C-alpha cells in the first residue's frame, strides 16, 4: 500500500514562453519534493508535436527523478487559453502560435500515456497567486492581488478566498495596454532609447540603478508610477488590500516600490505588499494545488 507521502504527490508544471519546469509537489505541505525538479529551455515557435513532446519529456524526467509513476498533473501556462478543455488560443504573441486551436491537453495525455482527466490546467499568474497564498502565515481579508512582472504582465486576484483570473495585461492604458508600459520589454526598450546602449535584460538596468545611474533610476521610478496608475484606474480606487509581487522584475522592487507608493497615496489607500517567497516554485505549487 502506498504511503501517505506518495499519495499526496502531484506533478506541478510551469510552462512559459521560453521554458518548462516540472516537479513533484507534496500538496499537503505545499512544497516541491527535493531532487524532483526538471527544467529545459524550449523554442515556442516550433511545431506543435515538437513542443508537446518536449513538455512530456520534462514531466517524465521529473517523475523519474523522484521514482514516481505518472498520476495527477497540474499545469500553469499563459493565455489566452481554454484551461478547462485544454485548447490554446495564443496567437500573434511570439509564442506558441502553432498550438492555436489545438487540444494540447489531449496531445500531452497521449504522449504521457495517461487519461486527459488526470491533467488540469490553470493560468500561470493565477497559479502563482494560489501557490503564494499557501505560504501566507496569517489570513488576509479583502482583495489580494498577485502580479507577475517579467517579459509580460501577469495578474490574478483573490477576494475572500475566491480566485479570479486577472486582465491587467490587456487593460487599456495610455497609447496601448498596460503590458506595453509594465514589462521587461518597456524597460529595455526605454533604456536603449535613452542611453543608446543595448542591455541583455532588466538585471543590467537594476545593477545600474543600484549604482545610482540617473537614467536607470528614472526608468524604475516611471515604472512604479505606471503600476500605481494602472491599479487605480483598473480598480477605480477600491483595492486591493494586499499585493504579492513575482516575476524577475520583482527582484528589483527596491528601485520602484517607493515611486509606486508615493504615486498611489494621494488617490487611494496604499496596499501592503510582499515579494514572492517561493519564486519559480509558486506556479508549480499553485498548479499542483488544482488537485487539493
């Protein structure tokens, strides 16, 4: 008879635009099993069969790392996506275009040799918030907002425990949508335009801000003010009460959080905030918790 620890293990999977990570999650503890992590970079412009075969390979590697058989699987991935039925609707996003209209849940189940009913899927930002909520030491009332700051802008919120998939990325803002102004793309493009120098990513700009380079500091301050304006407009001055920041840009929080708070303070109550305690594991744990 399987022991309780084995019975509680679920495969958590986090699929991004350039990577896939899988691990075995002890859902009763909200932790990834040590040694079970498997991660690979991927080409999201590849054909559907190649992409899904790689996903299956990484999931199988994680199972082998912990000497488990395929069982319940929870997958976090970006949208637009029909998470219940497993159909991708991503198009013109420079990722997964060739999955459009396909039932990738069925395709993946076939590759793994499991029934598709053993696979559940969730928006990656929603999984992030679900995973982080498992770690909160005290209950939070009202609205909790999870924001992932990276190549794009992900969001989800929880109102008294009810999870809601967020829409901040496409919220109309200035001359476009929120993600045009709150993303790694905006930071790197603006830095290049203002300095004439290329940077590989946000970390380089963060390092410059830490050295008190004027342009880098100004960019992060603008970034913080943009987040404040977006939250005020989207929620019409009513919430959230608590914000959890994730994604790579959250590591540079010290460079923009004061500008965010100062900009928001005259308009609405400034929410308490924290930076993700789980990092990449948050979405993995949140996806696995679809089976809690």
